[in-house]
C-alpha cells in the first residue's frame, strides 16, 4: 500500500502547484484546496499508521523469533558431544552461529521490504514511463554498478567477520576477565591491568585495521558509482525545467516528475539495500545451518531402558582424546559388581576421570566395549543410562541459583525433597552455614542475581556439590576425587557418611589420596591409561608394586625423620 500512497501524493502535489500557479482553475478554488488538503492529510495518516503498525509487528515478531532461536541454540549446545568443548574451532563456530542466528527474523522483514520496494519500483516506472519512457531507461541502468559493488562487499565483509571470529572471542574473553569477580583478586595481586588492556588494544588494532581497509575500499567505490544516478536525476530535472520555460509543461508537472523520480530512486535504493540484506541474512543462516548440522559421535539410538545397575564391565577399552596422539585409555578391562566399592587410583593423567566419562557416554571409546548388566551401554537410551548414576565430578560446578534450585536440578522429581535436602546438607556439614542465611534453602549462591546471596569457599562449594550427589536417586555412585578441597575433619566426616551410604551399593570412586581407599573392596591402579594392578589394599601392599610405591610416597609425608607420625600440635 505504501508505494501507491507515494504515487498519489505526487499527483496531488502536481494539482496543488497547478492550482496555486493558476494553471488549473476548477469551478470552486476553495473547495479544490480543501479536497486536496484532506487527501494529503489522509495519505499522511495512512502512511504514519502503516509505519507504526509495521514497527510494532516487527518488534513483536523479532522478540518471539529470537526467543525460539535462543532455545534452539541452547538445545544444540546442551546436546553437543563433550569433545566439541575441547576444540577452539567449535567455540568459534558456536559464537558465529549464535550471532548469525538473529538474522532469521531479519530475513523475513528484508524480504518483505524487497517486495514492497519492487512493487513501488514497478508502479512508479509505469507512471513515469507514461510521461517519458526515457526517464526510466536512463535511471535504471545507472543504479546497476552500485548494486553489483554492494553485493560484492556484502560477501567480503561477512567472510572477514568469520575470519576474525577467533580474535573477537579473545577480545570478549579479555573483557569478561576484567569484569568477572573470580579473577578480581588475581588481577589486583599481580597488577596485570595494564598488561591485559594492552593485549586487548593490540588485538583490537589488528581487527580494526583489516576491517578499516575493506570499509574504506567499499566507501570509495560505492560513492563513485552512486554519482551516476544523481547525475541522471539532475539531467532529467533540467530537461523538465526547460519544458516548463518553453511552456510545454506546467509547474505541477515538474513537481510530479521530480517526485516520481525521487520515489523511483528511493525504491531502487530500498530494493538494493533489502536484497543485499537478504543476501547477508542468507549467508548467516547457512552458517547457522552448518552449526546445526555438526554431527555428534555419541548417538542416542539405544532402545532399552536401564532400570538398575547390577554389574559394569570394561572390555579391552581404548580411547584417544580428539587432536591428541597418546592414548588416554589403552586396552582397559575390569568388572565391578553390584555390591562392590571400587577405587580407581593413579597419578594425575593416568586415565581415572576418562574412564568415568566413557562409562557415562560423554565420549565414545575408540575400541572395546563397555557393558552394564552384560549389555552394551549403546543399547540403552542415554537418559536411562545416566539416570542410574549419581556422579560427583572433581570440577563439578554449583549454579548461581538458590540452594533449593541447585538440588532440584540434580533430581527434579525427588519425593520429600525439602527433608532430603536438609538431611544431605547436614551429612556434609553445610546445614548450619545455610541456616545462617535468613532465606535458608532459598539463598542464592553468589551475589550474581541477589545482593543477599552467599559467597562460598572452595571447600564449601565442594560440600554442597557432594550433598547434591547424595540427594540424587541412583543405583550406582561415582565419586571423582570427592575430598580434594575438603579440610581433614570434613574429609574424615564425609568418608564416614560415605561408608554408610555406599554399603551394598555399586560405587566407583577415584582418589589420589591413598589413605581414602580404605572404603574400597577392590582397588584398580592405573598407569598411562592402563590397568597395572588390581586387588584389595592388603594384597597390593603385600605385592610391593606400583600401589605400594605410591602409598609409601604419601606415608612419608606424614612421618617424621625418627619414624613417628608428625605431632606438631600439643595441648
């Protein structure tokens, strides 16, 4: 409708000028003036109403689409294989796809604007051609070079942005580090503010100079070719003015023709701009689709539902982390039964945590088979497999939500949830800490969302994470370095609790503190991704091999030179 309003306004302008110049004298001048004024007012009201409605519709549509896009992108990221998060190229792709995803709502509106501009172009061209076809034939070709150059630079600028995405991520990281409380102490202690900002400036300069050069060339070239249609418009205006001086046209004709030419040029500019935006949106959407098309190695194709874990078997399992050469796990085989507590021990990097990730299907083995209840774990649905485990990871994170929400995220449908939460907090020695806050279980962790939130120490965060692990219903426990940040008393208390809750329950735990393996019915010693020993603590100490060697290293730390236990504290 907007294109036709513009054409109508041009004709009314013509009649207005003719009326005022005396070239057009109807029977009643005042009535004609009122009629033309009312028509202009009606056109103005219609145009404003359309613009406001379009702005409203575009705003609402964009918000709705952006919400759906954000959910889709979150879903894709949450379901991506863990191995992708070990690869910086994935983060580049993730950021570029998330940024480009917001082109989706723009595509619809730019396509709509392109159609509107095309209708306007055709309509104005037909009307203008009735006056003089030469005007249209002169103006249209003059706009083609600008369109070609715009298309070229639309692609070039976009590909440059993809090329610079890793650097942009680094810039974003430097910025986030300077704003994040977790780094605040270190940055001040090491006095690295200037160093951080200088790094930011150097990276920014590199990005800016490349972008500046491309934008400079685009500006020069587009400016030069944009002169062409402007020259044509001046020539046409001069020719119409000459006709008026020769009495071959009225003043109103000048207003009509120049108005139509302005609309035609505006329609061409709008069409070119919208088509370029559609092209840009198309490139961005293709990038989003390529991100969505990234295929997981861990396929959720299993059909069986795992009800309870009775037995776990690793059969000649090997695994190499992506983009590495050394095997993290090398032909590992062992079995854990339903009533066994098994400790995986070994130095850092021996493969303890990797075995747990493979069991939970965070990664897929390169070779070998992992079985639960004598069934290949790939035959179970991912959800039912993971639901049967309650896992504590050594790098487990609590969320900046309330304490209650942190428990609910662990096991959303746990019955008698509040009583269970309180008991588990008591088990790990965190209940009094939470009670000190006036909001209790509704206390926020950190002050990220709420000023009354609590800032926990590393040990307290670990206690809360352990409480969440105990809270989750399960048929098997996995505890990865569960006491690494606990003080000696908290560690002692926790292992006493652990001894009770793991009785007659399949439990796998890792620990580099060999004093903690007293709970284990069986110890599996890992070295360079291989099982080098297996047995009870008594057997392994008697064999005097790798376990006994590691045990001796730690024992010596707590033994004074005279052979007695250190006792530096006295009453």
